């Protein structure tokens, strides 16, 4: 998918709840979207604050479709949870 694909998406409100992965720090609207649920947070907990860690793919290679935010580098399974999502490159087999 091209970067332009996500320009028409509607970002979710800052109070949207999402699951956080303990392995990679990625977020998902559904618990099935991540490997190891660490807990839940709201979009306001991560949106807008720069990530100190580089974006990661799923360590278990289960959930390989990931998006990262162009502004802060956060990772999400759902592009709606990010301000400026771009699709991450898929991991090599």
C-alpha cells in the first residue's frame, strides 16, 4: 500500500482505549491484534509523545501488518490509533 492510502483515514479520539503489547510496545484496538497483552491504555497515553525505541515488528511474526507514526515513531496494528500512519516494511522470512 502506498503512503497516500492512509491520508483519507479518520484518526480516533484521544480517549480511545487500546491494548498494549508487552513484547514490542505496539497497540491494537483488539487483544487478538497483539501477542502478549501488557494492559490497556488510551490513545492519549502514547499519541504525540516521541518514542525512545525504534519501531519494531511482531517478534513472533504473527501480526506482521504494522503501521508507524511519521511524527513520533509509535507502532500500531490499527492506523486509526496514530496521527500520521505509514505502513511498516514486512519482516524478511
